[in-house]
């Protein structure tokens, strides 16, 4: 079966990363979490004092962007973890603070250009599942399978709250919901590569889908595209 590119876009905490990871594991594909890449850049900016709650030192960030190395490695449990300059930052990048900072960082054209370049390099040999905000529209507009994942803000807030609690982070439901609504607004209305559904993407609203129903649907869509591509 010929390898294809799977591009999964969607709103924050819509479950697209879970979908992408499971599909990559089942299909024996490479998984790339582009959201984690922006989170890693944001974390680096915060640590170096280039970013505060109200301001970004874009001059310093652009000057040092080439020094940032982001890699993905699989741990002993088979889970993909993010490494920033060879250090595991998976836990640090999943906080609300870094998530909100990443949404702001992602509006900077020079950051997006550099990370898109890296992402396109990762997909040169296909056999890749990539999720984010602009994968099907900007990074891989020619991807064989494009999905756009959504769910209600309330459902996404509950999911995100559970994730944060599992990581030992304490935030209220109201805080998480407000953060998701704010990020949606920023992602949809930013000037550089705004979040939108590609014309040929298949939309999946998983507000009421069980994990098993979602897995079955995803594998069905993937199999159909992979077989069609193989027969072309």
C-alpha cells in the first residue's frame, strides 16, 4: 500500500492529536505534533525573557530562532514526546500558560515560515500524519487525506481540564473554557495562516463520538484514500 500524507486540522482540544497519534501507530506512520512545535518555541521565548503575558520581543526571537531545535522521540510506552534542544519538555509545554503563549507566537509570520519549512521537510517521504491548524491549507495542500476536527467549546473544555488534572495542573473549568474561546478567536482571525477548513477536507464533529466510533471512522477514511492512491 502506497504511503500517503494525512493532514488533520481543527480547533484546540478537539481531539485531533489523539486521532493523529492513534492513526500513525496503527498505520505505522510517523506522527508530527505541530502544535507542540509552536509550544516549544513559546516555552523557549518565555524562558529567555523574550515573552511576557503582554509583550513579545520579536527582534530577539527572530534573531535566535535558528538556535531552536525541535525533535520528536518515542518513549518506552510508545508515546511521542517533544524535545527542545535535546531536552524533554513534554510536560512543560502542556500548561495553559504555554498553550496561550503558543497561540500568540503562531501569529508571527517569521515563526510560521520557519516551522512550516521544517514540517514540509519532515513530510518529503510521505508516510506521515501531521496535525495542527494549517496543515491541509498551507503545509500540505496536496495531502491525500485531509480532516477537519471540531467539537463544542464546552466539550473541549471538559477534555482539556481532564488532561490538565492528569498532569497535576489545577485550573478551573471557567478558566479553561475562557482560554479555549480566546484561542479559537485568535486562531480563526489571525492574519498569517488562519484556521480554516480546506475545501477538500472531511469535517468530523466528535462532540458525541465514542473513542471506538472515532477510531473506526478514521481508519475507514484512511483505508479508502490509501487504496485509491495505490490504484491510481
